C-alpha cells in the first residue's frame, strides 16, 4: 500500500483515509489498535471482537436472541479478525 495522510484535529483525533479503512476492513463503530514494534515503528491493525466482548449480552430481559442472530454476530466478529484477502478466501471455501 502506498502512503496515506491524515491530519490531527485539535482534539487529537484523525480520520482514517478510505484506503486504510478498506485495508483494515473496519467501519463505523469498529476499533483499531496502535502498537509499537520492537523497532519503534507504530503498527495499526483492526481490533477483532472476542467472546469477552459479548459477555453479558444474553443476560438482558426480554426475548432471547435467535440462532440466526447469534450466527450473524459470530460471522461479523470473524470477518473483522482477518484481513480482507483472507476473509474472502474463507468465504469461498465454505
């Protein structure tokens, strides 16, 4: 990927360029992680949902989620865990 530029606002916020969002397979409401590598470089990656993130979902009062809803949630979480190229390959295998 070529370089992409983003400006920092007075509040310290940035908007990820569209190419970066597509590469990370993230959208509104998703999280990204910034990690410092051993060489001092900053690494940006998408944060995949974990089962711990879903803890407490089923304790709500009201109707229990349907099997289809749970499978959809799991599918969405799995699709965020892989780079777009890998996710596409996995979908084709099924």
